[in-house]
């Protein structure tokens, strides 16, 4: 609704002279005699202009009008503030509910993905929970991609451990082979010693060669021989 000042086309701080000039200009524009063919509209507008001028041209009535208008404006401002606050609260509540629903759908998709289900199953589960199709597709794609990256990371971390284990196994193999060879050599030597006792002279001649063995092996062979 237009104010009296807006009806005359002047600001609220307009002087009496400015109000008078504005009234004359508006009255000439909207006089019924000047608006042939739209007399009814012109007559109604002309009457509004006269009423506005009658109040604003009188200092006392203008003061009352300004006071009433100011109070009305305060009420309008308070009402608008309450409306905006209520609107903001409704929007915040709607956002919170939407975020909670989204988090619930993501958690559901993660649970099924952890159980080994693929993207299409996730999508179907979300649709079954009345999740909007576009959002369900987005969540299913994101969760499936996350699970795939997790599996790749797990496989990558396991590969270096397997590679490290292989050299250790290969290193252990020669040691076992060497132990087997030494054991076989000892058994062969022991068998030969039992089968053909060495002559004293021959033993004396072979003594320097025996020095190549450790003293423990030499004592072991002598024990078997005697």
C-alpha cells in the first residue's frame, strides 16, 4: 500500500512548498477532464491525490500521520523480522533433516559395500529405502569407488611384504641345502671309516689332510673308527 507521500511523489522530509507543487502536478495529470476514455481510473486517482494533500498540507494532521506511519512501520518491520526468522528456522530444520537422511543412506550403502555387494545392489537398496533416484545413484557410485580404492590400497600394502618374504625364503634354502650336504658328507665318511679301517702308516700320511676339518669332525670320525 502506497503512503501519502508516495501518492504525491515526494519524500517524507519534503517541505510544504514541495508538497504543494507535487499536488498541483499530480492533480493536473490525473484530472478526469484530461483522461478521456479512462475517467473512472483518473477520478479515483485524483481523489487519492486530494486526500493525501489534505493531510500533508496540514501541519497537525501531517504530524499525526507521521507518528502513526512510523508506528505502523515498526510493526511491519517486527512482523517481517519474525517472518524471516521463522523462515530461517524452517530452512535450517529442513537442511538438518536432509543431512541426517543423507548420512543414513551413506551409512546403509557402506554397510552393504563392506559385505561385498556391488554398486547395483547398493543402488537398489537405497531405492528400496525411498531414496531419490539421483541421490541414490550418487551415493552408490561414491561408496563403490571408495571401496574399490580401499581394496587397491590393501593389495598394494600386502605386495611389499610378500616380496620381502621371498628373499628370506630363498636365503634359508641354501642354508638348509648346505646342512644337508654336510650331513651326507659326514655319513659317507663315517661309513667309509667303518668299512675300511685305515692302516697306521696311512693314517699318519693322511693326518695333514685331516687338519682341514675342524677338530670336532676329526674327533667324531676317530670315535666311529675305534
